[in-house]
């Protein structure tokens, strides 16, 4: 049985060798279709706020030249948006939304805010309106080392409603 298997193996090997020597030349398979390497240059956009601590929809990223980047500045903590400024100090827009077109360089865009504290609310008065007061001050001249000064020291201050 082993001898029989040996003969079959030799015969199959000779067929393989014969096929390779008798003009066997299959076509080469086509080359794989690799995508071209991406050579696109990306530039860094930094979105900032002045003063620091403002609120934007984005802090920036890397973008291709000509890409439009949408930026939005939110009012925050008594700071009201004023304008957008580029890294050269140029005012870009006074709208809180900005569609910035990426230049061929790294860039910084800053949202500039103005501090506007809330005004205290006015007291509510009855229908007759706010009360008025008559204020009177009494003073006596100040004496410094036997000299009379050009100002008075207040002695009394009081207010009396006029209604």
C-alpha cells in the first residue's frame, strides 16, 4: 500500500513539472487598484473669546483651504457679543454668527465681548409716583491750626418727605 501511494505521488509530481515546462504561462493578475494618497494640506483654525471665558459653538479644528466654517458666539454672564476679529486685528463682522472661509495659513478668529452688568430694577411706586425729599445740610467752617479752611464739616444731614 505504501508503495502504491509513493508511485501516485511521483506520477503527480511529474505531471506538475511537465505542465510548467511545456509553455505554461498564465496571464498575470491585474494590479490592485489602490487609492491615491491624500495630499490635501490642512490648516489650523483657532476660535477664541475676549475676554477669556466666552461661549462658542466650536474651538476650531483643521480645515482645507476654502472650507467655510460656521461659528456662533453666545452671550454669557453679563458679557454681550460685539464683533468678530481676525488674528491681524481686522473686524470681520458684528453678527454673532460668522461663516469664516479658511485661508491658506493657520488662523485665529476671536469673538470680542463687552461687559454689561444688569441694571438694578427700579422700585415700584404707587400711582402717585416716587416720593420726593427736601434735604438740608448744616455745617460749620473747619478750623485747622487757627486758620479757617475753605470747606465745611457737616454737622447735620436729614431728609423730610415733602408729601
